[in-house]
């Protein structure tokens, strides 16, 4: 279920890991407030097929209905993904783009931040209701021309009721985000070296049992999928 996927994405360390520590884990009320906005923005109550164009004006597109200069950046990333055979409707693509845009990966030039400049997620109020968070995210992150705030707040409240039945994976079962190295090329911090060590650890069994080593599996075991790596580097 895509709503459950988005809720888990926001309320577990996955969001912090993908954002390199920049976006904190959301409370259930914060998540409901953000997701209420996403539901109204996209018109997709099931949170599926979010590569959707804004009804009427056609100005926005994607999970957060990226508009203007944000739409131009989204369209470029979307086209690049399509060339690589990646479905922009996939939840993985939409979530990774959401994070990467906030990190500044698609900023047109240094000092011209698309959305990260707002520090919306770092400055989230520590406590509140789904309705108060729906207003906060509408004002600070989505910034719609016509907010229709009552719809966003109702959607946030409805989502909180829906997610109350979800079982969120405990933090102990999710890999903590890796420390950011002070020197990315320092020995031991290079992803290729990590992959090599992972494969080497399998060599004895491979030589004895003639069992093939699943390279992609070892890559994924390090906490990065091929899609994550592709989106992070385009």
C-alpha cells in the first residue's frame, strides 16, 4: 500500500539516511500533516502514480506538484530517469526526488536554492496536531496559490486515522545512517571499497561451494539500491 510506504518512509530512519542526516524522522502527526498536503496536491488518495500533472492549469507535476523552476528541474530528472528505464511513477523515484531536491541536487546554480533554503524540515515544530502541521507545510513547503487549507487539514486528520493501524518497523530493525566522512576519498569510505570487501568476505564460501556471488545483492546490502545511486548522481 503506497500510503503505508510513504508513512514508513517519513517516520523511520530511512528519511534521515537518504537525506544524509538533513531531514529528521517525522512524528506521526508531522507525517500526517505532510501527507495530507500531498494527497490534496496530487489528487491521489492512494498515493499511487504520483507523476501526475496538475489538473486544470497543468503547472505542477510530481508528488509535491513541483511548479515553475521546480517543475523544470523535475522534468529534467524525469526525462533522465525514463532514458534509464526508471518509472517516474514509482514510489522509489518520487521519494528519492523529494529528498534530492531538498538537498539541492537540482538547484540551477550555487546560491539559487529551489526549496532547501526554507529549512522547512529542520525547523518543524516539535509538537502539534495533524491540522497544525498541514498548515505549516502548506505555508512553508508547498506554498500554493490557493491553499484550500480546510481540505489539507481534513486530509491530514483522515490520514492519521488510517496510519494508526500501521505497524511501523522499529528503529532497531533499520540500518542507522552511515556517518558522513570528513574526507570522502579516505580509505574505507569509498563505496567501491565497501563493495569489494563485501564480495571478498564471500570468496571462501564461493571457492569451496562454487556458489555464485550476487553482486547486486551485496551492493544492496550496503544500504544503497542501484536506483538510489543513479538518482543521487544525476
